[in-house]
C-alpha cells in the first residue's frame, strides 16, 4: 500500500478524496480535497472512480482510508493513502 504525508500532497499528483461524512468534512477539510463519504465510495467506486487516474484517499484518523485503499488496490485502482502528521 502506498502512503504519503498530507504535507507531501499537491494537486498535480491526482485527486484528493476526503472520505469523512459530509458534516465532518464541512467542519474541517483540506482545501484541495473533494468529499466522497466512505460508505458512498465503498459501494459506488465503479461509477465514481476511473482506473486510469490516480487518487489520494484521506480521513481524519487514518483507519477508514487505509481500509479503503486496500480494497481499491485489490480491484486495480491507483490509490495512495494520505495521512495527517
């Protein structure tokens, strides 16, 4: 599993997806991220993601993003976990 620190991310690398729920995302999120809540992404990844594009997945604690990156890697997606320092 690929991992990078949030400070190492820049938007030229690929799309940053914050998988927190919409309320938590609205309270505190990284400026270049988009919000796709964990449940929505885990059940709809085939329609929401493109296997030819890189994605960077983050959440507040790191547990959900690690789990989701493992799932998406298994299905052939180019994903990297982004963790906060």
